[in-house]
C-alpha cells in the first residue's frame, strides 16, 4: 500500500488523537436559577435535588442559601479522549473561613460522549459563599471558549 505524505500525516494524527472532532455547543443554552426546594437552609445544609430541574431564565440570582444557578447546554462532537472541559467560575470575591479570597474557582470535567446535556452550576451551601455582585461562568475546552454567562447575585 502506497501512502502519500498527506495521508500518512492524517493517519498519524488519528492515531495520536490530534484529529479529534471539534466540540461545539448545539442548540439553545438554558441559564438562570434552577427550580428546587424553597426551604430556609442553614449553612452547610443541603437538600437532595433532581438532575433535570427546570430553570427559571434570569440573570438575577437571589443571594440566599440553597440557591442553585448556572447553565444547561448540549455539546456535539464529544469524544471521551478529547481535552476535558474547564469550568471557570469568576466570583465577586468569596472569602473562606481561613481568610483567603477566591475570585476564581476552577473545575476540570471529563467529556461524557453519551450525556444528552451538560451542566455548569453553583449552589450556595455555605454562608461565606453568598456574595452579592457579578458572577461570570465560562466553559472552555483547552483554549476554546464554548459558552459563557453573567449573573448578578442580589
């Protein structure tokens, strides 16, 4: 079998995983506050929640324990071996009990090809997390920004 330089390069890229499909957001992005229990919670308390909760579309988020807000979106072109997602949560400055300020929280998430939807959400479970101001959520794959959304916590 005779391979041209181009076909040899393509074969090498496929074997090395460099020719992976390009991940992209497909369809509408839902954003806002996830509907859930309205119970008054104490710091550290959590309530079991469904994974398919409805989302009230809004950019205004109530500053209270138990509030869960974020994005639900569908990614096309996912391959398990692809570069994982990086979820960046830019906060107005969460100060943890140890006195450290956190303006950015980062989560790495593997791609799950069979998952029909992906979620990036934050739930206020500790009093020190409930910080009014602008929160910005960004989903990256490597250096590619896939989706972003701003929220105002009041």
